[in-house]
């Protein structure tokens, strides 16, 4: 009887060893795959950020420069948006679909701002576009993993970063209503110059 139990325990031990080995092997494969995937996703998000930045310069020019005709504004914005769309299509395997759609739509409507007769409408539409751009940048930081890594580095390094500019930025971040009023005042001042 003891030999029977020894045999059962031996077989169970072998099976348990095979199962544990398989679990560890799969875990190693997942870790190796994850590292490569993270690098590719990071490269894709870095490229998306570059395309968004280029489009933001075009959008700023189109929104502020009254010398362009309606067709020229549409061509410039369409070209910038097309570049973002083409990039997101080429990298769809690594980019979040919803975030990619948001990025493509971020500057849509910028070509219409110069055609608006009301200064308030122009100011509101500009603010909406810049808010969408800021949201896109923040979502890229979050989805790419950069935001989490930065938080980790801050907990490890505990840097003390302070300057009048940094202190003002932190204050405005903590008081978004005041930041919005400040932005609106700047937008009105630029609209009044027109």
C-alpha cells in the first residue's frame, strides 16, 4: 500500500512540475513579447505626438492669419489632418483606436474660425480646439505608459523642482477656473488686435 501511495505522489509531483514549468515558460514569453510591444507602442505614440505638434502649428497659423482664403485654410488643415490619419492608419496595431480617432478630429473646424463674424464664437472655438489638443497630448502620455513611468521616477528620485514659472503653472493647474479666465483674457486681447 505504501508503494502505491509513493507512486501516486510521484506521478502528482511530475504533473505538478510540468504545470509549474509551463506556467513559468509562458510568463517568460509574455514578458519578452511585452517588452518588444512596449517599445513599438512607444515609438508609435512618439510619432503621433510629432504629427499632432506639426498639425498644431498649421492650425495656429490658419486660425490666426486672416490673409488665407477659405480654400487655402481648408487645404492647409486638411493636409495636416490627413497626415495624422495616415500615420494612425499605418500604426493601428499599436495605437488605441479611440485615441487615434480623437487625434484625427482634434483640429477639424480650425479652418472655419476666420470666417466667423463673432469674436466670442472665434474665441470659444479656438479654446475648444486647444483643449482637444491638450486632451490628446495627455491621453497619449497616459496610454503610452509615460505618465505612469514619470510618476514612478518622481517617487524614487523625489526631485524638488521650483521656480516662479513652475509655481505659477502648479497654481493654475490647482485652480482651473482662474487658468480659464486668464486664457479667455488672452484670447480676447488677441481678438481685439484683429
